[in-house]
């Protein structure tokens, strides 16, 4: 992993909305071929961090480096050819067809009037079949089910051919089947295609199962950054989530612990063995 | 896993064919509208007059007819074409930028500004003219542009402009300016002038002249070309600020430019035709529902359909109760609303 180039680096980054400091002095890195999850309670600043990584928010202090160069040195179109952010709610006008939506992902490569070259058409075709959208290509976005919609939006992000994918809650509102197939695609794009993925995930089991590394954030700070086992068994994790969850070693996936809901305290269950155990 | 195939295979309408068909229909309608009126001129005579005018020969028809066609009806129809196309295109731009199906060209105060300007010019009998524009048009244009700038300045925070702020500032400013217009009309207590103001506000092409056409053409051309060049960018902007940014589009710059261009063409149209409602709101929706939301096709199609609707509305407005005229805004509503509601009901689901 050391040899892989660092695609995203944040150095002592601080971010604020007006007077409200959301991120304080955060440093982190994401390398090519890596699937990294950002976890942490609501309001910890995870989405804000992703927005800052693409330049939607200007840092108060510190800097963002993309592909080794400071963010502000990048030409926006050039950067869009290497980087994308998939927000939690990606609005798409209902009348757009699936194909038109995927095609919009090619925008950074298209001519000013949206003219597509043969390579662009090839990528659009391939993305549509990779995401099993062939039969839906002419459907309008407003006609799709939640799973189909999310798949199309993800396909649009992939049509952009980013080397670095930032995704905010890609599994929200999806059933378990679609949650897993979405994460499989993202995981494959990192491990098979050498892209880097930084995903905000609320589901700690999915984060544990798919991540190479988990970054735990609370109150605008990185509390812990490491492999799933290290982070989930850390005292910092225990401090944030306390008795609301139980962490168990999984019998069939070593080093990827399971996260279960904590037991209700009123039914007489003892706390023995259900407290998250601090490892270091 | 998914129930898919049944809903698919939407028939792709042949867009080029539709475009040509609507363009031809517009031309036919324009020819018919030229022959209609208090003096009825047969279509073949209309065509001969037009041809002799183009070729520079002497027409073999009555010279009175030639004057009626060339000096009264033709500028009126050309102006109807320009304003109809302009309002429809500006409406499409506003709807895309504000990502709001209720947006129309008057959203951020152009109409109320123009109305106040025209009212002042009528009530205080301003005597000024510039570049072929009458005092009323000139004042309406100046006030419309002024209002747009003011609304924009209010909505701007630092280097960014929120579309919600723009809409709210626009609505508030419209309320203020409308109040001023009403106040002025009531205090002057001049029935003749009040009727003129109301007539202007409801929209009319009755006083159209070649001077009006020449006066607004430069603004419409500059704004129209700008919008045409940025047609694809509107597709991207419709995905919202965040996604447009991530797709490499300079959001703020595009927005300022497109809102500026749309406001410019709207102000130009309104200054000579008055506040003609409905066209700018509904024509883009009709095009979107029938041919889809790609602005590279939507904009030219909206221009054609807007022109068509306006020519038709103007022809009806001057013939239905001739020799009186119905305000053209009333006609556009009466012709367009039933058609729009029919489409809306048929569509049922997605409209935007």
C-alpha cells in the first residue's frame, strides 16, 4: 500500500460555516486502490469534509492536495476528469432518461455544446451495460424505483471515470441487496481498477466489511484512523458509541468485527462481555 | 430483481422532423395572420405583396393592401415572433437555473420594473426616445433592467448568489414596484391614462412598428446567441450547484451570464409588448413534456412554439372583437391554458 500514490491528502484542515467551526485541524490521506470509510455520529462533519475535498467549501486553515497538487491550482474541468463527489441526495430532473443522466457524467470530457467523441460514446455504452441499465436506458428518471435511481446516479459518477471517488451515504434508502451491490461496485473499483474511494457510511457493519481503513470522526476531529478491527475496538470508538453498540469478532471474517445494537439496560442483562473492549 | 423491461422502449420522437413541422406551421400561420384583419387580404395577394417587396418589383395588387401588409401587419407579426420566441426561451432558462417549474421570465421582477417604467412614462407624458424606442418602451426597458440588477445585488452574498435568495428578493421587489404602480395610477385620477396603463400591462402589439423591431433586435440577438451557446450548460446546471461544480462547470459565472442574458431579452420584449404572461411559463413545459428536457433541442423548439403561440394569440386579439382589441395576454391564457392542462393531465407523472 505504501507504493500507491496518495490521491487525496488533507493537511491540518479547518472548515467552518460562518462562525461555526465544523472541522478542526484534520489531516488524512487516501491512496490509490484503497476503500476508506468515514464514520462518526451525525453532525461530525463528514459530509463537510467531502465538500471541502472538491472545493465546494474554502478551508479556514490548512490545505487540500489532490493528486499531489493543491486544490486551488487545479483547473476545474481537468480536476473533474479525475475526481467526483456523489452527494447523498443527487437531484436529477425527472424527465431526463437514464441514458441522458449517465451521459451528463461525461460532461468534463465533452465539447462545449455537449458533443461526444467516439471514446465518450464508448464509455457511456460500457457504463450503461456494466450497471445493467440497458433495458432502462430510455426510461425517465421519475419512473425508476429507488434502487434503479441510485444505480443510475452511481453509473453517472462512473461515466466520469474518476480516479478518486467521494461518496456520501451511497446506501441510504436502499434495501440490503442494493446496499451490498453498490458497495461491491465501489470496492471493486478500488481493488480491481485501482481507484481510490472515500465513502461516508452510517452502517458500521458495511463499513467494517468493505473498508480497508476506517476513519472515525467526531466533533470535527479525527479520533482514530486504521483498519476496521483497530478502529472498532479502540477506546475512542467506545467513547463515542458507548453502550449503544456491541462489537463482536466475526467467526468467518477475521479482522472485520461485527457491530450489533447494545442490549436494553432494563431487561436485566449484565454488561459483561457486551461492552466494547478497549484494545490498546 | 427489478421489474424493468415493461416500462421501457420509449419511442424516440424524431426531433428534427418535429422541428421542421413546427417551423412550417409557424410560417403558414404567419401568412394566414397577415391576411386576417379588419381589411381582409386574400392569401395569394399577401404572398405576391411579400414577394414583390423582397424582389424589389412593383406589386400588382392594391397599394392600400401593400401598406396594410408591409407597414401594419408584418411588423406586428415579426414583433409577435420575436417576443413569443424570446419569452419562451427566457422562461426555459429561468426554469433550468432556478430548478423550479414555476419560474417564468418575470420571476425576478422584470415585469414589475417594466410596468412601473411604462406607467411613469404614460402618466407623466415623458417625451424621450432613443434608438427607435418610444418613451414608454425606453422607460420600461430601463426600469426592467434596473430592477434585475437591484434584485441581483440584494441576493448576492460575497461572491455567491443563492437562487432561493434571488426568487425571494424578486418576489419582494415585484410586490413593492406593483404597489408603486397602483399608487401612481390611483393618484393621477386620469381615466384615459389609467386605461392606457392597464392596456400596456396586459400586453398589446397594437402599436407595433418597424422601429420597435429594430430597437429590440440587437438585445434579443446578443442575449439569444449567448443563451444558445450555453444550451448544454443549462442541462448540467439543472443537476444543482453541487453536481454542476463536480462536473467541472463554473456555476456562479454561468448563472450570472445566463440570468443576465435571459433578463436582457425579456426586458427588451416586455418594453415593446407589455407584460404578456403565460408564454414564458408554459411553452417550455410543453416542449419538455413532448420532446424531453435537453436544452439543445428544448430552446430552439421553445422559440418556435412561443412564436407560433404569439402569432396566433395576436391574430385572435385583433380579429375576435374587431375593431376593438382583446389584450394579447388574455388571449395567450385562453388559448394556452386548456392545451397545457390537457397535457398536464395526460402526463400525470413527471413534468419537470
